[in-house]
């Protein structure tokens, strides 16, 4: 989404200002080609071992994106009945490629997943294992499960999105897992078919993934000795990207290093068991941008503000995690255009409603368009209606064609659920 022609930013042959003119702002724009390129990169990196890439739906649950990936044979990592309904809405047969994670699965969600014939449940507590056994018995259907273990591995990332330490709510302590698998052997409708782990998100080095994989492999070997017939190891998602425009990096090299590290850590198990991988951000973040129009610029004392029509409700990452997103004016810089150090902020009534602070940006005026880059992951999927703001529309670009894949919400949409 970064290429620039002489007059504006574009995505393939499609110019971003034309999209804003047609569908308004704020507007999420996704490149199907960019998503597919990342998906294929992942597939190439793991080509020499049995694997299934299960796209993590929470990163961006747009039906158009799910359909795009389902058609490529992707599997899906889901964390709710709602996400499962999304997968079923685009391709019923994809249920067989669904892995169900999450610490708080409810009985109706387990029932739906069992009925749909999903591939595997990643179980996160003893209580959940018991409930799954009970629901499976009711339906007289075998439930394949993996325990999601907490490997107590530290990975450098934002504390809100780190999950692999014993202080986190996720998974079952790896030291207790073997005993729980032993208990499950006595439960008629359960079948232990794997082990799973996920240590966090936006992790940019391979080391912690390797350390977690090693611990999982050691446990899997013990379970096989104990008599379980495992089919898969789920190594979660979390492979990070570079948001900072100043950092040069090669996504293909990163995913190759990731694959090589995992292979090294798994030893002979890696070639025998199917690897389930759950990338979210790596596949979609850089395929998306949030287009927004500058409403006002103003100076408050020493500070200069650029106020946009997108707010923290549309893209919460900067406010919630202090995340950096590159921001570029969509129009090509006018000759001798000055730059200014500004805060780019939204209209929401919170001082935390910002996209960038003290950022040097080409001087822009009311009416100009900005593109907030790398917004394809955890952008729209975390959007809310705070301040009674309708959520943005979404557009997908495939080759030369752009199409609306989600209408902009209207105020009427927001009010219709309520009664006075
Ligand atoms: N698998 C599991 C079990 C997960 O919990 C997650 C993400 C993933 C896979 C996908 O991780 P990814 O490959 O996208 O890093 N809202 C935050 C990220 C939250 C991640 C939650 N779990 C953000 O905007 O940075």
C-alpha cells in the first residue's frame, strides 16, 4: 500500500483518492494481492513439512478476507462462536480446518463447534476439558483436543499481547499438562490429538518461538510414550512485522528464519506431525490502510494538531498500546512543501485519541487525505461505536478492481438495537 505515483498513493493501479471520493472516509482499504503474497510466503517457508496455515480470524474478520484465504485452502484460528459463524458463512467445508482457541469457551460455542466438525479444540483449563467431554458425550461425537500449554517463555513485546508466561491467564502450566492428558484418556468422547502453544503477538525474533516449540516437542514425546496418538502440534501465531518506516526488513527472510527455527526445535516430530500455524498480523497488517480526511489543523500553544475524521474508535492501536503507524499524505508532496511536527488526533473526546504524537509530517490542510499505514490487522476488528460513531466502510482491491466489502454503518444501524 506504499507505492506512490507522481500524484498520489495507490494500491496496484487503484488510486486511493478515487476510493475516498467514491466511498467516503474514514475508509479501510485492503489489497487482496498483498494478503495472498504473504499467505504464499508462509506456505513456501513450511513447504517441506506437513502443515496447515490457520489464519487468525481476530486480526481481521472481514468475510471478504476469510473467503480469499478459504479459497486458498487456509485453515482458521477462531476464539468465539461468532468467528466460527463467519468461517461457516464463507465456506462450510472450511470447518474441518478450524482450530478453536480461547480461555472462555461457553457450552453453546462448544456445541456449535462440535456440530460443525471442527479440526481441533485448543483447551485452556481443566474445567473446559470437563465441559468439552460432557458436550461431546451429549452429541455422541468424538472431540479432538490439544491442551494449550503455557511454556513460561518470555518474548519481547507489549505486555498486553504477551501470553506465554505463567503470570498470564492463557493455557495450562506445561508441568501439569501430562497429568491432565492422562485424565483425559479416561474420558470416552475425548481424543488427545495434539499439543498447542501461543506465546504472544508482534514477536519479531525467532528465539522465543523456538524455545516454546522445544518444550512442546518434549511434552509431545512424553505423551506418545504414555499412549496418545498425536496428529498435530499447534505453534500459535505471533510472528511480528516492522511498523516503523525507518526499519528495513524482508518479510520472506523473517518467515524463513521462523520456519527454520521451529524445525530445528521440533526435531523428528516436526516431520511426522502436522504443524498448525496461526498467523494473523503477518498476513494482513501491511495489506491494509485506513484512509482519513483532515478536518482541521490548529495550533495550541507550542503544539500543532492535525485533526482527522478517523478516531481511536476506528483504529485503537496507538491509544491502547502506544503503537506506531506510519502516516502519509495521500497526495504527492507539492514542490517545496514544508514539513511540520504535529500530533495527528481524532475527533473522539479523549486525550488518548491520537494516531501519532510529535510526528514530522508534510504540512497538510483541511480537506487533505492521509493514509494510516499497516492498519490491516487489529484495526477494523477492534473498532467500536464509542461517541456513537458509525464504523468505517471497507474496500477490497483485487487486481485493478476495487469493491466495497462492508458498507459504512449508519446512525440508524446503531440505534436500531435500542429501546427507549
Ligand atoms: N493464536 C492465538 C491463540 C492468539 O491469541 C493470537 C493473537 C494469534 C494466534 C494471532 O497472533 P498474530 O499472528 O496476529 O500476532 N490487538 C493486538 C494483538 C492481539 C493478539 C491477540 N492474539 C494488537 O493490535 O497488536
